[in-house]
C-alpha cells in the first residue's frame, strides 16, 4: 500500500482534534460540580432579589466573615458578599478597614429582608439586625434603594455544597 503524506497529516490532525475535544469535555464535567471562586477564594453564587441579580461571594466561616470586604478598594455594580451563620442571632456589622461604602440587608430564614442599613467606610459604628437572623448581604451603598428594594423583599439563593 502506497503512503499518502497528505492523508496521514489529516488523520494526525483529526486525532489531535478529537483528543482535545475529549479532554475539554472531561474538564468541563469535572469543573461543573465546583462553584466559581472569587480572587479571595470564596465561592460565588447568584442571589436573586425581586428580579435583580447580585453576584455574591459567600463568607461562611468565622475567618471569612471577620474579614468580609475589608481592604477592598472597589466592588462591582451588581456584586456583593453574603454572610452565612450557623445559628440565628442578632448580627452586628461595622466598617473598620473597609474602604467601599456599603449597604447591608439582614435576611430572615425565609429570605425576606428584615432591615437595610447604609454604612460609611472605615467607621466603627455598629449596624445591628433588629431581630435574630442567619444571613446578611452587603452590596454597594445605595444599591437596594436604586433597585427600589425595601424591607420585605424576597431574596433567593442556593448555598454552595460545603464539600466542594
């Protein structure tokens, strides 16, 4: 049988293309179960509030919640941080070492906003939830007002699987 270099080259390219496609498919399958991560290494989820979307980093450990958005110089327009606590309590937040002006919404277990507060950068003034809650969402100051969102608005999100 006579060898045809052009056909052999086409076969090699086809094999490389198929191998690349298979590897890409494997990578997508493996990564599909992993949540997106922020530069700080926190999982990122989509939070829906009455038709508005926030891309939120999830702070669920004591260390993550303590650091929060400290030392950040900016925050995207529809970005924020969702603070998640194991138990309900009257939460209290301040802005020490936080340079971005923020608004915070305290959320009950049903996902309803029970209180919204505007917070000034680098302030040690405490902002407390009026009742015991498990969640708080920080966004750029004025974001809730700009969207027309007030107490009672419904917030929906799915927390990432902690095992991933």
